[in-house]
């Protein structure tokens, strides 16, 4: 985690501030923070107070007492609420580096969606520097994801990484310090959760909470299609508590159009690649990262649409932060791929 530099101790962090979760690790790859990107805010006597972040805040989503709100500072991979992002990241950075001198000597490399605008990227870097981090640098999430899986983005061979997160899906092909082609769309696992929740409401007249819907979407992919899953919620007509039983396959069918849409969109990236690049990718395969890369069938759908072998990373949820931490010390990587 620490480098001796001209007598000073430098702390290096890799960060992935995502729509659903925020991951921070040190240069040795040790996870320092891996919790939901949620801030709990309480209004008392006309004044607002930030009281919790991460898992502690997420535990209260859907059961908040009056006066409290749970806010997500990041949507579709970028900061949408500056004030919330400021408070959220200040609390995260203080948990990870409790002493001011540690923050004053810290450098953070943070993943940003390849499709983020300059303004969106600037907002994240400025908020991080306001939180006390001495210097923050951005790097494309697929490039960081590659590093986190042991791929060298300075390699002369072309590598391709697909990242399917909670609010974004993107693909990037790169070699020797440059991006050859990329596609980024603002669709992800959150849209699959919404599709499942809408299906249950429309076909079973049952309303469910956001967290329960996400757990249901995940569970339906982990069991055989004919498995019956019990769901508890509120009847959409009477408002009374009610339970229904739904087959896993029915829920998987509800989220399938979203997977199909994003796979088709990402496959457009291949149109921009030179033939030699396809040769490299056919031999080495495409790497799949991000939490929603665990959705059932996405690997096969990508293989079919890309015509290339696809393999999921061993650490799909943490490899962007791990790779970002590695980027700080990997020779030439930040000069070639660093943004801002
Ligand atoms: N086993 C699983 N099956 C299906 N979906 C899953 C599974 N595990 C996690 N997910 C989904 O992955 C998403 C979170 O992934 P991740 O943490 O990579 O997103 P993020 O980095 O916060 O978002 P983004 O990169 O879009 O800003 C959630 O939508 C969650 O529902
Ligand atoms: Mg992500």
C-alpha cells in the first residue's frame, strides 16, 4: 500500500465508484471497502445530516423512518448528485484512510465508464480531491478491469473486455496503450431488476421492494427454470400483504430482452476493429467483468453475437478497483490510459 518516495509515504488506492457498489483496494489488492453506493441522510430541525454510508445505509432501504432518505450518488456509472457524492465519498475515504496525513499523501486511480463525458469524469475527480485525496486520476473501467484480471493493456496483442455493471454496459478493445474501439450504453443489472419487478406487478399483481426485486432477479438465475420461488409483497389492488409463487424460468424470460438488447449493442464494437485484432481475440478470447456479468446465459449470448470465445473473470465485482490500484504502478499505463 505504501511507497517510499523522497522520504514521504505515498498511499495508493484503486477505486470503483459504481452505480450499485463502491470498491476500494490498496496497491497490494487488499479490499478496504466493498459496500453499496448509498448514503443515508437525516433531516432534523431544518438541517440535513449525513449519518451512514454503504451496507449500514442499504439495510434501511425500503424501511426508512420519516425524515430519513437513502440516496444513491451515482447513476448509470456517473455522479448525478454532487452534494450527495461529496458526502458519500468523504465518508468512504475517511473510513479507508482515517488520518488526515494519510489522505494528504494519497493517490487514487478511479475507474470511469468509457462513455463518461469529460464533465462527468471531472466531477468525480474533483469530489475525490475535495474528500482529502491529494491526487486522483481516472482510467476507463474496461482497461482497469483488464489489469485486475492480469491482462497487460500495454501488450501488443489486442485484448477486449466487456463490463456489465448495475447501470452501464460497455466493451473496449485495446492494445499497446491505446483504445481501438469501444461501445458504452447506460443499461445494466438495475434494468433487469426493474424488468423482473414490473413482470411480477403486471402478471401477479404484486408490488415488491427494490432490494427484494434485485435478490429475486439474482436467485431466479441460480436455480433450474422449473423451480418455484415464493415472493412476498403487497397486493397492487388492495395494498394488503400477499405471497405468490412464480417459476424461475418465467422471471428469467422477463429479463432476457434486456440481455439480448445490450449484447446486440455491444457487438457493434466489432465493426470498428481491424482484421488482425479479430485474430488476437479469437485466440485469447473476450473477458467479461461486472456484477451483472453473472446473469445466466449472458456469456453464451455474447459468444454467439461476437463469434469469439468469452470467459468471465474470477473476480467480476472487484477487478476494476484491483486493476485501478495496479495501474498506479504498472509502467506506462497511466500515461497511456489515464484521464484527467
Ligand atoms: N449473481 C448475479 N446474477 C445476476 N445479477 C447479479 C448477480 N450478482 C450481481 N448482479 C448484479 O450486478 C449489478 C452490480 O454490479 P456491479 O457492482 O459491477 O455494478 P456497479 O459497478 O456498481 O455499476 P456500474 O459499473 O454500472 O456503475 C447489480 O445490478 C446486481 O443485480
Ligand atoms: Mg462498474
